């Protein structure tokens, strides 16, 4: 299969889908990342040009770790993604050329305008993928892809975990991908949240994790924790414990520490009891 993960910014994709990506790659499937802007707004000291250059370098480190192609629309500035007709056509052409079986992206109800615009573009392009007279220079797809939305915490409407994935075996690699985005996790994001980052590299890594999650850490402790990327990824498992147990059984599902979750979009091919394991065979 081919799996296309579309995010607004550098880091959106791997923070939500690195574990899933590793699993797909291990099974021999192809995964590609597409970022719809150059990320040049995400820093308080570097110039926009320097920021775009640094962030692109960070994505290519991630691409090497995960073994994926990581494309960026470098001509679109951070905070300026728009769901225009021009971008709809551009995205339609891109998706058709890759011809994915699965697309993952943001939900439309999101705090960031870039995330919302990215989700809107995927939704706007979805049916058009099979319309031959729209962008006829690229052949229309013969079958709609499954379109999935990545996990978030927004309530209107609330996220539903239609697919839940145990990523305990992939968590260290996922955290390695997080550490690639140094300009974000140690510089820009702490600046926006008035956080102080430790000086030494060892302390930075522990600070980035937020807490040391073990087999004895309870879901209540995870959900009460305020910050950190280990916490962020563990909260998905704690939040969707019921779904993990339904999928993996009581013995395994109750012990999963880290998870990724996806919600099925109404605008692509639908998952069924017969095809769900084909598309998400883990």
C-alpha cells in the first residue's frame, strides 16, 4: 500500500503518526509525508528565511530515521495556508500522482488556521480525485483512498478513535523524531509557553519527555501530567483505554503505554469489518 500523511507544518506529521509510519514500513508499505508550508513563522529569534532552512533540515533528519520521502511546499509561508482553488488543484494533482491507498491529515475543527485550511483542502480535493475533467493533465484515480484524521483534543465535535494503534515498540524512535525538531521543542514552543529549558543535553531529553512512564504508571497519573512528549503520546493510550482493550484484549490492551489514534473521514472510502484489518494490519 501507499500511505500519504499530510500536515500543515514540519513536525505535525511525525508527532501524530510516526509510530504508525514505522509499523507500515516494517510491513513493506510505502509512506510519504507532505507538509503544506515552509514553517518560516515558527521562531522568535531566527529570520523567516533561517527558520525555513532550519526546519527543512529537521524534517530531512526525520525522513532519514523513518525511511520516508518528506515533501514541503516551500513557496507557502507559515500561517498563510489557504483553501484556495489553486491549492485545491495543486493538492489534487499531488495526490493523484502518488495514488495513495490511505491519506491521514488534520481535522477541520482545530485551533490553528493552517491546520484547518489543510484539512479543508483534503476534504475539497477528496471527491475530485476521481473526476477526470478536473485537472485532466493528471489521470483521475480509479478508487477513492481511505481518509483518516489524526488525533486531537478538541470537543466540537469530539474526536472518535476509529483506529487505535499500540506504539509501545516504536516509542523510542518516535521520541528520536521529536528530538530532531530542536528549533521547536527547545526554542520556539517553550518561548510561546514561557517555559525554561535546561542547559545540558541529558536534562533537555528528560525535560522533553515530561515524566518517566513505566508499566506501573496509571492512566490517572498520565492524564494529570501537564507537559512533555512522553506524556502527550501516553495520554492517547490513557484516553482510549477502552478502545485498546477492545482491539487487543484485556491482558494486552490494559498494559499499552503509548498509542496513536485515527478518526475515519466521511469523504473517502469507508472502513468496514471486512477491510479494516487490510488497511491497518497491526
